């Protein structure tokens, strides 16, 4: 069964010493899945915090654990039979309530109302058999004791709010009758219908065209301004991150390798993996350099995460620190500057030198 | 065929060096008026009731050794285009010429020898490899099918190909599921390269891959092009990737090419409003540029259905510059600047092709609300002169393109263009405005324009138009002289440096900054 946190604090009675000040605080979160092939350590000791009105972007490649993190916050791993196949530990504090140890029913009361999620693929996230409006109505009525009529009016209002034309007509449409961008808008309407304070968007624009992506990002930004909610944006696109995020968390192999304010991370990235991500991206705003600088190799298996620094097999600078430290010792997050953390064995001077001399000029 | 092969090989070193300015290269593939309609059938009799016009009349050519990028939103027909030019699907109409030979109506059997020369890399590395075959048999299939016995045997050649794309030869006996996405894409590339094709059509070759792997594959394709002298048609929706890999780029919208230009021109001064909107929507990995939301053009709504595409210019339903002519007349893809073909009545960064038509459509008025109009203060090179208020300022910008227009031998627009800034500076009377306009047309003459006879009448008309629309507003303008200055600056720069894209851009900025201020007041 689930490996509960040691505190055992129930929802509503946070231990005073432990209750964090931040709106959302995740401490040493671990999500492991036992499988026939071995234990998949999807998230392995992740900590971060987020204030209301801020946007945190979690960046990483597929299999870095970013989606699992968001699902853990939403409590989605504990639903039905899935709960038997996951081992979770650590703490997730949302607005003074601890979620990892909370009873499923308590979490369910929060889900949708205090925290909501936008999924990547709206076509599979929406029920094809029910009208879009009915699905929004359902989400609203779970948390509000109102008549269907009132809820329907609310659904129309939300559809209008997210920019769907003719919302009174579209409310009776089925998901397949919507285009990709409109479906994603309807998803957002559904997520926001209860004015959640935490909105998690899992690759909300990956399946969309750039023009529609721009519309959706704008929408999320405007709505955040209006409702003052905290937003976690999960993405692999650094362009999207730069567009929308206040803070960035870079994940690799289930752990955070770099975290900090967006400006800092883009301006003075500290981790070789972040350099790799920046170097791999063709950029539309700069002169095209002759070649991209890819990260060699491929992302690690989460069953056999490399020893020491998980990035060492792909890191071009793994041999710079003395001894075999990169291969044997797992680096912990260290403070680089205010709010900017990085987990790397390279010394600050080495990082500074490599970034300014080798990486930055090539970007 | 052996002859062409020789020339192909000879061309390799040249290809490696000249990535741009490929105008003089031999044309490998030419496509004229290509259409592909998918019939929609209904009822018991399966009568055709309509058609999805996936590709609806496109022309382009691919030159030897170059990379042509094709971009567009989903549903614009770019993948269908790729499948039709490789003859995986039969075109409905039009003509495809490969190495001077018409391949439009070749039968499957006749097409087979050509398959050697035209290969395709598919988007989905999971779906395009048969899970029951080993990598060895997948990559050796082309040899088997074509009956080719490579030197040293098939196995050796396959292993060479595998190492060429960065896989190890021991992978020969493995199955696709044992590989990651990036490796599978490499297998697809190895298969496509097996027979040393001349043309490789790659349909979204990297979009299914992680960022770090994307870069590996993009670099690999680059290297292979240099090594083997390949010609690519790369279809993708990611504009940054396309920009990185392509020499020339075609922008598609609803089954049509709306702009076709070399990379630099397209990205530095896009002419079609759609291109501009598309590029402004690409997120840039630089948080400092955030908040400059004004730079971004938001298109409203979605791409219309290709079953019943809008009349006239297909983009008119979402364009902020659309006027009546856009609704009624379809713009042709014409070469407005050397190497830059555009299908638009009111192109950006260039003289208006239909200046007489100034009344915006209702949809355009709505759309123009989403177009930033205060960019002038930002000092950015891309200006969006307040289409909201009146289209005249847009023409004023073209004042700066005097010399360019002259070059493009469309003097009437050039003559018309300077009217607005001068009008706004002097402002009093029509006669004076038309005088200055006449002056301006003389200036254009000096910058080697040949046809001048029509100009006078055109100018007078234009002056009138500008006067009636703009003069009352401009009369109240305090800072109007700046507009005039800008216009002058433009003229002088035009005289000094002669036609050239770079100076145009600068002049552009100055001109529109001036006019912007005057119209804003």
C-alpha cells in the first residue's frame, strides 16, 4: 500500500511547526511504481513551493517525472485500483492542508474546487458521449449545491469567458464537434468553473498549432490575472516557459536539477542539462548558428537511474570534478543566488566559466 | 539517369558551401497547379456531394541540393502535399515534374524505378516501422524491392547505413520496440537513404521527439545532406525547426501556398499577413521578451474548413487587412521581390497591391483589434501601422519602399505612397498634396523607373483619396513634420544606397514611426 508520510497529519490540522507559509509546498516528494521489471522511481525527492498569483513551469523531457508530479499533487495516483500500485511519500501542503497523508475523500473535496487540471489531449480527457456543457455542469455541481439551470448558466458563462463563440449554442455540442483549440478552451472552462486556487496545466498547448497556442497561453495568463490563482505549467518547450513562467523547475530523471526565477534560469543557467536544453532548441529570434548543440544519448530509464548524478552519462563535463564524484555521489540542490538552486558537482567557478566561455556564445 | 547522377555528385561541394542564394541551381522537382481533393460521398449510391480540398493549386520547385521547408497549421494540406509529390497518393490535377520528366500520371509499375530517387521519412517513428521485422530486414527492404545488390552484400551495406545514422551495426537483429523514439527515427532515416535517393521528403521528422533528441536528428539530417548531397523537402509545423534547416520556405494556408521565399527574407520581412501572424506566435525562449505582448498578432478563431474554403483570398476571414477585393478576387502567387513570392493584395513590408481598395471588411476590423498598433514606440523593425483606424497609414509605410516598388516596376504605388506623410505635414490643400505627390513621383523616376506615363493620373487620384481620408486628422497634428522627415530620409537613403532589403527595413522603421505618431494624435 501507500507509504505514508511520517507526520501523519490529517487534513485541517496541520502541525504548527510544519505548516508552510507558501500556498503550495511540496517537500521531498517521492512517487515510486513497483512493476514487474523493477521499481520505477518516477519522482525521487522533489521539493518546491509556489505562491498564489505566480506561475511555476516544470520543464523536462518525456519520462523525467513532471507529469507524475502534477498527478501526485492532484491525488490522481490514489484513485481506484491505481492506489495499490504506487508508493508515495513526502509532503504536499496546499493552503495549510497536507495531501499525501489525507484521506481520499478529503482530497476529492479539494480536487476541482481548490485545484484543477488541464490535460494535454482534450479529446481523450473529455467524455465523447456527453455534451461539453453537461461535463462542465457536472464539475460545477459536484462542488456547488445548485440547480441544473444555474449550473448551465454558469457553464455558458465560462465558455464565453474562455472565448468560445456562441457559447449558448456550443454548450450543447459534443467534444468531437469542437476543433482542437476550442476543445482545449472548453477544458480550461471546465477546470476553472469552480475558481480553483491552483491550476495545473499538463502540456496544455503541445497538441496545438502555434497560433492557437498563443491564444491559449494568453487566455491562461489573463485568467490567472483575473482570479489570482497559482499555476503550474508542465511543458517541454522552453519557449512556452519563457512566455508564461515566473519560476522554472528543470527536472531530470525524477529529480529537480535546477530551480529558480525564470529570468535567472534563462540568463545564467547553472546546470549542464539546462544548457543542453537551451542548446538543442532552434530559435526563431536569433541568427541561425550552423548547428544545434544536442545532448548526446537519451533520457535515462527510471528503473535504473544512473548512480551519482543522473545526468553524468550524458554530461560533457562529468569528468571535471575530481575523483569519481559525479558517478558515485548524488548532488544535492545548492543555492546559487537568491531563489536559484542547482544540483551539480561542478564548482561555481567552473560553471561560470563554461557558461560564459563555451555555451552562451553558441546559443 | 547516369548522367544526372554525375551532375548530382559534381554539385555536392557547391551545395555544401552555398546554403543560400540557390537561385541558379538546377530544378529537381517542379510542381505546377497541383491539386488533391478527397471526395465526400453520401447515400446508398455513394454520390459525391463535395470534396475536401486538401491541396488546391500549388506551384513551386525544388532545386538540387537545397532544403525546402513547408510550414502551416494542421489541416493546411502540407502532409497531403508531401504524399502527392512522392506519388504515395494520386494528384487530382496539376503536374509534377521530376528531373524534367512528368511523373504525374505514372502507373505504380512505372513509378517503381523512380522510388529509388524519391524517398520519404515519416512523422511517427512508432507507426512507420513494422514491429514484426528486425531492423536489418526493415532497412534492407529497399534493396530487396528494387532488386539492388550493393557492393559487399546487403548486410554490410545495412550496417554501414546504421552507423551512418549513428546506430551501432549490432542493432541489425533487433526489433523496433527495443529502440527509443529518436533511434527509431534514425532507422526511418537509414531506410530512406538506403538507395541513395535524390529527393527526400520528410514529413514532420522531429516533431514526435524530445527536444534534446530533436537536435540530434536535425544535425544528422544536416550532416547527411552535406555528405550525400541530398535534396530535402521538410514538412513541419514548428517554425523554429523549419527556419533552422531550410534554405527556402513555403508557407501554406488551406491548401494554398501564400508565401514562398528564402529563409532570410521570410523571417526578416514576411510579406503575407499570415506568415507574419504565424511567426509572431512562436514562443521565444527569452523571458525578457515577455510582456512585449504588443509584438504578437493573435489570430482569432480557427482555420476554416477545407471543404468550403472562403472565397477570394482564403485568409480574408482572419486577416486584419482584408478588404472587399480580398473577398472577391483570389490573389496570385507573384514574385514581388526577387526570390520572394507572395499571394496577397495588401502585403506587409511592401507596396500595396490593391491600394484603391481601402475599406476594411467587418471581420478585418475585429481582427485588427488583436493586432498590436503601438509597436512603433518599441523601435522594433516590424511595424504594424494602426490598421484599426484607417488603412491609409499602412500605405504610408510603403512610402519607404519607393525604390523597391520602383524595382518591382509598379511605379503607381510608389508614386501614391509618399502622399500621406507629406500630406500630413503640409495638410492644407488637395492641390498642394498632389503637387508633392507629383514631386515624389519624379523622385521615383530618378531612381530608374521606366514607365511614368500612368503615374500622373494615378498620383492625382491617390492624392485625392489620401486627402479626403486623412487631411482633417492630420491638420490637427502637431508632430506631423516628423512624418515628412521620415519620408525624406527614406528618399535619400533610397537614392544613396539604391535598392536593398536592409536599408528598406531601416527606412521602414523611420517612416512608420513618424506616421505612427502623427496618426495616433
